[in-house]
C-alpha cells in the first residue's frame, strides 16, 4: 500500500478529494468539526501519513476560506500526533 505524502499535503489528489467530500457533507450553516473531518478524511484515505494536527490545519484553512465557523473539537481520536 502506498503512503499519501507530498511536499504540500493539501495538494495530494486523494487528500483533496477526501477534504472536498467532507465539505459536501457539512450543512450550509456549519460549523466545521475538525474531529469529524479528520475521521471522514482518514476513512477515505487510510494510508495518509499526515499527523492529525496537520489535517486539522488543512480543514480549518479550507473552512475559513469558504466562510464556515470552525469547531476545534479534537483531532480525530486515533492517537496520531
């Protein structure tokens, strides 16, 4: 199994698709949950080797860009630092 790794993590095609997929599931009024987003992304890209904090940053930046509030409610609960 190959690992999802890139110089710019947000540019990974599989990761981009997973992030987009999560945002399609967010109700129009938000807020975006970092914990839910990380669980959703890891379900779609289980070989992603980014730390949960890095994924939370990607999700938060994308959420803010799209005008959502962000709920920093955890990092997915899978123990990845």
